[in-house]
């Protein structure tokens, strides 16, 4: 059995409103489902590693083969609830240590 390679994405949530981690992940899953369907969403292996509400910063773990799929889905998120929002990918890395070095957070 092959080991699943993973990548970590550092995200900036650009919005005046503050969202809970549940609302944020619902929006991410919804965007992936909308673009790629259930089969595509199952390939991503999305996991929320860290979420800082005050700093509007999140870290996602994604399967290596699905990084581009998740980046495309994140670009389609324009609203969470009824509040406008934009999600920006700050960095992508293979380890959390390197990700924290790249982002300085």
C-alpha cells in the first residue's frame, strides 16, 4: 500500500467579518464539492490543521495530488454565509515546520 503524500497550505482569509472554523470549513468543502463532486472531494483529503480567527489565518492539510484542485476551489469562495470573503494561499509546503518558516507564523 502506498503512503499518501501530503501538503500543507497556509491561507489568509480576507474579510471584515470573523468566521468560526466550522463556517470556514463548510465553505471550503462546499466549494470543492461544487467544482469536483463527491468523488473529487474524496480525493482531496482535506483536514483543518490550524485556524486563528483574530489573525484571519488557517492551515489546511491536503493530499499531494489534489493541491491544484483545492487551490482552484479556494479561489471560487466569495461568500461565507452572507458576508463577502476572499481566500488567498500564502504558501504551500510538505511539512508544517517549513510552512511556519515560510509564513513567519
